[in-house]
């Protein structure tokens, strides 16, 4: 990825927002209720409403779309950088934690790379874009540590397109984080336009958590 040209102070703020340190960088709805095949963590078959149908109830979607159930559930994930960028080395462990993809098209993530007091939970939405392939738009908000004197520098927009394997027990795909400037004082808390403060790109991999 092209090295992003920002001042050292700005990069330090961006690192703080993401909860990164140099040491860390190197350390590495539905009537159709049916369990997903072999996975107790994904319990529902997605449904859609068919206006004008004989029944006014929600109906399960066609077979070709029922595979969207493959992404639903709890996942352990890791993100590694693709190439050296913004002062971090190639393959650096950028983030890791737990993510839950819900059958209503929402997603929530717990990042173990951030202190809870600075904001370690963030949320997103997803949609299916291909066979076993899903696109995520995720928004992270938080303060730069220490929280008592920290500031909100803007939203971190996470985007990923992941492909679930045939057994629906792992997924992988390209991942990016772009931090845009923003302030609660001027209504730009959710800004996704203009010149970003910094961008990171990498690969996310995840393994399904089951009740077994």
C-alpha cells in the first residue's frame, strides 16, 4: 500500500485511537427457524417478505440465498497488515478479538487491541455479495487514551469482504481501516469523506466458535 504521508504527531494520534503501540505491533427474522447445518452458533434461516403472496407471513428465502446463514455466529478473528505501512512492519498483528454476525444484517465486534475505557466495542452492517462472500461496513468510535484527557479524532471506518469456507467454520478476506477527521462539536462524528488521517490495509482471518 502507498505510504500515507502524515505528520508524526498525527500518526501518533491515529495509533492511539486504534490502541496500537510499537510493542503491540511486533507482538504480534423469521418464521423459518432452523438450525444451521452442524453449527449451533447460527440458529436462524434468513427470511424475506413477499408482498402479494397468498400468505402475509415472512417466508424463508430461496435456497440460493439461505447460504447467508454461513456467516451468522460468533467468530475469533485476527487482522495482519499486508506490507509495511505507516511505521508498522509487514504481517504485523493489527487487531484481534471476537465478532458476532447476526442474521438481521448487523455485526458487533470486541477488539482486544483496545482498552475498554477507550472504547473496545464497535458495530457494523453486512450483506451477501456472492457465493459464500460477504461485505462488511463497520464503524468504530472511541477516545484516544488516557480517556480522562483523551479526545475524539474521528471515526475509524472498517471495510472487509470475506469468503466463508465450504464447512462454514472459517473465513478470510481483505480488510481496511480508514480514520477520518471528526469532532462531536461540529457534527462530523460519522464523517466518511475528505482526506483521511491514516489508512491501514491487511487481511482478516476468523475461526467459528461453537458450543461443542
